[in-house]
C-alpha cells in the first residue's frame, strides 16, 4: 500500500505538470535536485545511517519485513532528520538560485517574460523537490514505522 501511495503521488505530480502545460523535462532543474540530494547523502554519511535508512524503508514499504524495535526507532528518527535536512537544503538552494538570478537578470523594460518566469521556477524548483521527498517518501515512512511500533500511540 505504501508503494502504491508513492506511485499515486508521482503520477499526480506528472499529470499536474502535463495539465499545466509543457513537457515534464521542462520542469526538471538538475542543480536544484542536486542541491537537495547531496545534503541528504551527507547526513546519511555523517550519521552512518545507510543501513538504518534501508532497513526503515524496507520495513515501511513491505509490512512483512521485520526489524528490531530499536532499529525501527532509529529509522524513524533518521527519516525525520532527513525531512528537516531537505527543508534546509531547499532554503539554501533557493537562496543561491536567487542570488544567481539577480546577478544575471537584465533590469531593462525589454526583459522577456519567459526569462523572469524561468527565474521564478529556478527558485521554486528546490522547494518542490524537497516537499516531494518529504511528503512522498520521508513522512510516510515515519508514519508507517511509528504505526507499526506503537511510538505514535498515546
């Protein structure tokens, strides 16, 4: 069910892009994606959490996968940390994009609207990528892990 939910979210985003107009590839901003993914990998390397990440994701995605209660708690904490890191990385990436845009934008009356629109997209892309990771991957994993372990029950 978890993987079906992720597939529905991905399909929804793709249909939204096609509905808005244009090709999906027009909305992919590689520098923004890299600015989000590298800090997440750095957190995994710093916490030595690749094993915990894999175990937590597998336990959330496949209900029959059993992991120790301690590992489940560590995985939930790691995915929460990744959510927070994605927000900080998006803020940093959009700030860098904003500085880059203002250093290259020609402030003249004949500035094409398309240039301004793509500049705004470059700022928003990092936030969209980060929110997609948070809402489609990290928080559903935390929810599933806590639901199965009893951490979320009071």
